[in-house]
C-alpha cells in the first residue's frame, strides 16, 4: 500500500514538472516571436503596391 502511494506520488510529480516545463517552453517561444516581430518590424508598416520599390521622401 505504501509502495503504491509512493509510485503514484512520483508519477504525479513527474507529470506536474513536465507540464510546467512545457508551459514555460511555449510561453518563451511566444515571447521570442513577439520580440523578433517588434525588432524587425512588420511589413504592413510600409506597404508597397505591385512590387514597386518605395520612394524615399526627404
């Protein structure tokens, strides 16, 4: 009985740690993607039409 409880507690601990690790990994990837988009900017900021190069206005 004690052995069964110990095994169940160990399994529950491993599952909890694994799910927390996966959650942290996913959230870190989302943050990295947001930082990357913010750093490089989005193409919708400076749209072009028909593949034409943008004209720089001074």
